[in-house]
């Protein structure tokens, strides 16, 4: 079993080695702020509640997740 406890979750990066460069810290902080800001703005939080995804499944993927075509 592998366990990763990332500071800030995967927003800060997917387990890459930490770099002690001020530019990298600034870029990581900007990414975190940007993602949290965008998340606060969107109305649909879960992909399964997204009308576009629901339409895609209804019209293309045989009507349901986990179907053969999906």
C-alpha cells in the first residue's frame, strides 16, 4: 500500500520531488489560489451532475456509466 499525504493535496503536484526555488513556490501558490477561486465560482461541483456529461452518456455512451461503449 502506498500512501501520499501532499500538503494541499494534489494541487501542489502529483508527488514530484520538492524544489527549493522561490519561483516554484510562487507558481505552486498561484496554482492553488487559482484552483480554489475557480472552484468557488462553478455551480456544478461533481462530474455526474454536469448536464454536458449527462447528455454525453445519454446520447453516446448507451445511456449509462459503465456500459460497454463507455
